[in-house]
C-alpha cells in the first residue's frame, strides 16, 4: 500500500471514529445524564450494548461516561457509569423494555 493510500485510509478511519464519537455520545458535551437522556440515546441509535465497549456499536456505558472506551476502575462496583441507572426497568417509547442488571 502506498503512503498516499495509507494516509487516505487513516483519514477515513479518523472520520468514522469522529462520527461514532458524536452519534454514540462518546463526547463529554453529548453524554447521557439521566433516564430520559438514556431513553433518547437508545431511541436515536436503535440499539446498544449495556457495558461492552470496543465493538464499533453504541454502548450505554460509553454514552454515560461521555468517552470512548473509558477505563474500568479496579473495583467495578465503584464505576459511576455502571452504577448509575434510573429505575431497574424503564419503558421505552417504542414499546419495549430497557432493563438493567443489579
């Protein structure tokens, strides 16, 4: 691969990650900060994982932290992004349920 092609590919990957950062709310300014915000996030993206980052799909934990692949604390029960939750079951406007693990 030529250096020009590699530079183009790198720019494309950077643009893709920037797009994901914005739409998956991996930015401090767009982070999820409550139940209504969490439901809006899920409705906007269509689906998300609860706590698994790095898969290239929306992740609620990343959206709560407002960062890409935030570092887990040594004792995971102290992670504010995992410990935060609204009700243990939230009714989604689309008719489904969003359930958190306890």
